[in-house]
């Protein structure tokens, strides 16, 4: 399983991902002005549309171990 997250070290935050409406589920949220957006895990489907919308490659994938 893969989770997506915003790498705050790479995100300036320019908010192009929000302006491009890169997330159809509304999972990209800026909680406070001047901070990078975050991905709401309850809304994120993992589709990855937000990745190409980011010119700073700040959307990163993390593998999540699956426990049986």
C-alpha cells in the first residue's frame, strides 16, 4: 500500500497544487496561511493527480507495510 504526503522541505508553498484543482476529492488542504498544504488521509484516494501539479516534486509516496 502507498500513502502520499507533502514534503514540507520541498514545498515553498506556492499553492499551485490547490490552484490547479489537482485533487478531485478535496484532500489537499492548507490549514494555515503561509504553510504547505497537507493531504487529508481520510479523503485521499491515492490517485496521484496532485504529484504532477507540483513543480517542486513535493508530493512523495511512502510505502506502508501491510500487516496480515
